[in-house]
C-alpha cells in the first residue's frame, strides 16, 4: 500500500491510497471465503466451495464489492496512522480506480484538527481558596470528634445554642393538630433549625419549667396562615466534652497521643482544602485558556465532546444501576435537550484542548518515555494490570492507541507547564506557595480531560 496526504482548504486533507493487485488479492480471497460460508452450492459443504467455483457460479465481481467494503476502511485507517493525520470527523471516500477490476486507488477527504496560535498563556492569574488549614478549622474538627464522645449533663442556666432541650411540643395549623409537630419528651439541639426558626428563637434563654407559646410562619410558601406552638421545656442539658489528651486520642483513634491525632486532623483538612483549591485552579486555567482561542471551533470537535460527555454520563449511571432513559425521565429532559445543554461546556473544553495543543507546539513540549510510562502506570492501575500486561494486551498491536497515550502524556506535561507559570493568590490577595498545593506531585493534580 502506498499513501500520500495533501492539504486542502478549510482544515481538510485528502488522503490518497494505492493498493497493488497482489496485495488486494488477499482481500479478495477473504471476501470469497466469506461468500463461501453464505452461499450453498451443490456438492460442497458450507464454507468449503473453492474460489474458482464461486467465481464461475457467481461471477468474478461477486466478492469485489465485499472486499472493497471491508478493506478500504482498513487501508484508510492505516494511512491516517502512517501520516499522523489528526482526523476529527468521518471521511468522504471516493474510489478512483479498481471498483471493477485491477489495482485499487481511492481518495479520502477528511476534516482535521486545526492548528492555532495563542498568546498570553504564560501570564494567567487565578484566585483560589487557601489550601492551609487554620487553627480555628482544626479546633472545630477536634471539637466535633470530642462531641461524639461527649456526655449530657443537666444545667440550671438558660439554654444556649448547642444545648439539648427535652420538651413537650404541641403544634396546630388553623386550629387543627399537625401530625409530627405534637410530641412528648422530644429531644432537640438548640440552634440546629430543624423545624422552624422561631422554635430556636424561643428556646434560647429558656429554662426547665418554662411554657412557650408563639406563632411561626408555615415552612410551605403555598400555605397561608400561621403555625401555633405550645412548648413545655422539661430539661436543659449541655454536652460535656472529654479533655483532648493522650487518653482520649487512644480511645477515639489509632493514635497514641493527642498531638498525633491533631496532626492527622490537620492533614485531612489540608488534603480536602488542597483538592478544592486544585479543582478551582484547574477550572480557572481551563476557562482562561479557552478565552485565548479567538478562532472558530469546528462543529465536529464540539459534537465529539458532547458525545463523549453523554457516554461518560451513561457509564456513570450504568455503574449505579440506572438506565439513561430513566434518568432523563426523572429530570424531565430528552436526549436532544441534554445534548443541547452540554454544548456550551463542550465548546469550552474543545477550546481548552486546542489552546493546550497550541502551547505544546509553541514551547516544543514533547512527552519523554518516562512521561509515557507514568501515563501507562496510571492506566494499568485503573484496570488492575501491570504496565507490561497492559502493553501486551492492549498496545502490542494497536499503534494508534499507544500514540493516544503519548498524546495524553504530552497534554499532561503541557498543562503542568502552564500551571507552573500561573500567578496564584488567595481571596485576600496573598500569594499562595506552590508547595502548599503540591503542584510538583503529579498524583495530586486533577486529571486531564484532553481527548485524543
């Protein structure tokens, strides 16, 4: 097979392929073997009739159409790989010779990903929440843990937020008792706002023995009138927290000391805040890169991203045992309406993709072998295989897939290059140390969304 590529206008190329007769004869043999399994001839078992008999009975052209239908897509795909053509849409194929006999030639005109140039990608700015835990946040988390082991003790002082009040509550609406709002010995934590705000307002400052009568707005805006409450406060209790010491740490955790437990709480908060900051950073950088793309985006790229998002949603729903049709019915949308709703984020993703590719070209960023190995290691971990197993089972005979992995590695490296140059500050305008975001640790970075 011989092939050439010619650039055309409008982000299109023409891939021309020539197959000599000897090579195409192999495809004809395969087509005749397929026909032999489909056609019954007297004296031959299914699949056993030789080619010359089939040609004599069915004519020499019988298998040619079948051979062309099967072979042309294969030859086209191989030519695309050989010339590294970045196609983004199905081709328009025209068989220029060999439709009836002889060697085969065809042209395939196909839309390709545009090459663009952008500026300003090394001057991006982002405002993200601080990834560092504050003493107050650590203290609140420690108190939450202590609260799980706290004990209730009665108090004679007025109730405050956080106290546990035992009460008899009687609620009516338009003179009728309301089911669920009439309970004896109901335990309620002041300040939690679980029923209506007026209950918390009345309980604050109350003592055991107080009788509280008041009206409250109905929580359902469609209901007119007021709720009427009568509450007997029977007991006020406070939560007595255990001391945060080594003994508590040993009882409440796997740590031996309070210092170790506090450090673990701090690191858990830091990890969550770091993930939040990184996601915010990644989203802002993606948006800003997309804004740098002034060129019109081919509809084929946007359509492909919409379909990718639809497939991803369908797989996610399937993993939860939910059918797409049932999900669409639940949210009141059709497939077409959902696809339309996805077009705007898909357009931004397509622009971000083109921008990153432009950065890679401008800065001569390429994936080294160790970058590809890192990408393969992550893929292998996802499917529960070793890198060698993945290479032998998936990539040994699939050159295009391995090129896709190399492209993913290149895009990851490009994104890291961009992130290294972003001016990052917190909401107060203070610079954020890159080390606090672990930007040098690839395992901490949000996954790239580039599609190859």
